[in-house]
C-alpha cells in the first residue's frame, strides 16, 4: 500500500511538473509572440515615420526648387525688359539726335533742287 501511495504521489508530482512545464512554455511562447508583434509594430511605425519625413523633405525640396526657378525666371524677364527699354530709349535718343541733321539735309536738298530748277528756267 505504501508503494502504491508512493507511486500515486510520484505520478501526481510528474503530472504537476509536466503541467508547470507546459504552462511555462506557453507563457514563454506568448511573450515571444508579443515581443515579435511589438518589434513588427515598431518597425512599421519607423518605416511610416521615415516615409513621412522623406515625403516632407521631397516636398520642401521641390518647393524650394520651384521658388528658385520662379525667382530666376522673373529676374531674367526683368533683365530682358530693362534691356529692351534701354535699347528703345537709346534708339529714340539716337533718332532725336539724327532728326535735326536729317531736317537740315532735307532743307539743303530742297534749296538745291529749287536752285537747279531756277537755273534750268
């Protein structure tokens, strides 16, 4: 009877040990699954954050480039307008200077023609 009681006790202890081992392994598996899940979530959050930062950096870079291109275009247009204006003013000034000379030349030619006509008559 004592041997039977010892066997029962031994079997009970073995069952309890196996149950404790099973529970420990289940707990460790759950902890590992939780750790992996958290790692995946952290990696996903990091990836999303980096993507957002890259998109923001790209947007800012494109905005800066567009602003620079606009500024250069406006500067070129302003320089071209200034050059054309200066050219027009220079041509007008040249024309005004030449005009009196042309008038004198015309007057002289007209006088010469009249003299020739008078001489012919």
